[in-house]
C-alpha cells in the first residue's frame, strides 16, 4: 500500500487480465514457488518471517507457517517433494513438506544466505551467501550440507544448464561453473 504497511499477492485471469483475487500479506519482499501440479503456491514473506500457502484452484489461503528471520529465497525440490526457504536474517534453511504443509527440517548455516536453486535432478541445491562469500551444496534427500566453500566477490545468484551450475558474483564479472555432479563437487 501507499503507507508501506501491507503488501500482498494479486491473481489475474490470463485471458481477461482482470483481477480475480487478492491476498493481504505483510509489507516487504515476497518470493513465490509453485508445486509441480500448480495447485499450491508458497509465498515467503520477508517482513513477517513466515510462509503463506495458497490453494490455487480454490483461491484461498490454506496455511501460514512461521519459519525463521527474513525469508529471502524459495525453491521446490522434486526429490524431497518439499519447498526450501533460505532466511538471510538468521542463516536458516527451512524445508516444508509440499503436501502436508508442515516443517520437515531446519538447517543452520550463516547469516546472510540468499539465493537457493535446485539442480534439474531436484536433489541438490546450491545456496549462496554474498555476505561471507560462501557457497553451500545442500542434499534435499537428507537435508544436509554436503559441501561448502569460499568464493570471491559476493556470490549472489545461481542458475543451471543440463550439465553445469552457474554462480554469478555481484562485485565481479566472474561466473563460477560447477559440474552437475554436485554431490561430489569440490568447491
């Protein structure tokens, strides 16, 4: 809103471009991820430290889940059938079951973690921390960090091809490439 007190998600009909629903949420950044069947969307709310689950077919809020401080990124793991949310405020990754909407695990990392992205296999995620220049590989099947390492110049974004993970750095033109066998990658 104009006062910076509330925010939300608005749903539009793709054919008519008309608004069909609006969900009031706390102000601040919101990050979204859909389940593969497109029946649910998970909205990470940075200022209220929670995740709102919206049923897309009914256009209704199903549940709001308190997670951790300042959710900063959200991604779905097909191997774990779970949503993973990074929290820059306290360095936690929280995994939420995509069917039951309950918290599976909390993984403790470092304050400042930001972008998280799963490889096409849906099992391994790459998480970057531009504050301490670290990158982490998370195994979604057992919710553990399998590798971590220090990089240069604030890693801030991750993308994938079929064979490589690409890590962009905010203070450099360098893009680090990690082979897709990231379960065994040496960072």
